[in-house]
């Protein structure tokens, strides 16, 4: 972003030099503004693996364009379970762009070791294309780093523009229940979807009490179905629904949605995916 800035880099470097002479080396050099000015049409991409202590479960990529924000979530093997774009306001773009400029200035000062200062979390991938070409990976270990400021600005925009997303690490209760006075009062059942103990797919506990272990290919239609309901929630509805679907996610953040199951709409597709899994 082209803007007037007070250049305090020399003072910051003098401060770091004083610390070095005193024998006190900060863990990471947090420098102020002074990086490259990005253009308003440069593309900024933030990539984060979805992982835990016991495995890798997929990837989430946020792509920030001139006036669009796109999020894609995929499982291992490249199985896409979510992809949605939304218009990006100028102020939102400016906040992310400024954070990216600060990150670029800071990342350029890091040693190879400082790119991976901790051992138990994945690295965040940052890519910038357009007026410049940049690609880097840094672990997000420090709460006050320019990397954390960038990922926070992106997460805030995602929450506002994209909304809720079902991930493979979630724990879901999915209940299909007949509506009062419906044609089939016995229809429905309750399902629980959790990450499998093998960490190679999802476990689906069905109404019959049996657990079906789904590999990633089998898990994708169910997770994709949940996300389709979340994306199109405002468009769901009909006057002749025979059943309704309640989706409840435990944990933080928790979530609960109840929607009618209408012909040709996402809840019907999800109910069919559950029954056929």
C-alpha cells in the first residue's frame, strides 16, 4: 500500500545492536513499518495445514485479491470440502495488505533457524504475487509477531465474510428428525462424526449404534455436505418439509443449526450422504 510512513528502521536496528552488545538477543527481530509497498491488486495467500499432535488432516488456504476473499479447505489427497468467495471491502483489504507489508519486512530479517523456532506446530505459508514474487514459511510461535498480526487480520476477515466452516478435526452430532405430523414419524436418526482414532479419516456413529470408519475419500461427502448447509443456510426452506436436520458442533467455538430437509436442497444431500456412508 503506497502511503507516507515515518521510517524508524535505523532506530530499531540501533536498538537491536544495543541488545547484542549487552548480550541480550531477542528471540525474533520485530521491526516496524519499512517493507515493500504492495499494490492494491497484488494477491496475498495464507496457507495453513490442519494438523494436531498426532497427524496431518488437510489444508486451509485464504486468498486475498484486490476485492475478493476466497477460502478453500481440503483433506489429505487434495479432496476439497469447502471453497467460497466473498466481496472484500477496501478497508478490509487495506488492513490485510498493511499486515502483509509488515510481515515481509520482518520475515526478511529472520535466520533459517528463526523460521522454525518451535517444534510442535506447522509452519504458515505466505505467498505474494503481482508486483513482486514472494514465498516463505514461518512457524507462528509468538503472539506479538507480524506473522500473528497477518494471520489474525485474515482470520477476522474470514469470520466476517465466509462464516462457519466444518473441519476434519470437528466433533459433530447430526440429527435427522421427522417434523410433527409428517408422513413418516419413524424417519430419521442421530449420527456422530468425529476424527478417527487412526487419524486417517472420520468415524461415523450411526443410529444403529455401529461405528463406520471412513477413509478421507469417504469422509469428504459428509464434511462437504455440512459445509454446503452452512454456506447456503439463508437459502434453505420449503413449505412441505417432511423432516428437519439439526447439526451441533461441540468444542470451541460451538455451533448449532436446525434446518428443514427440502427436496433438492443441501440438507437432503447431507441426509443421503449420512445414510449412504
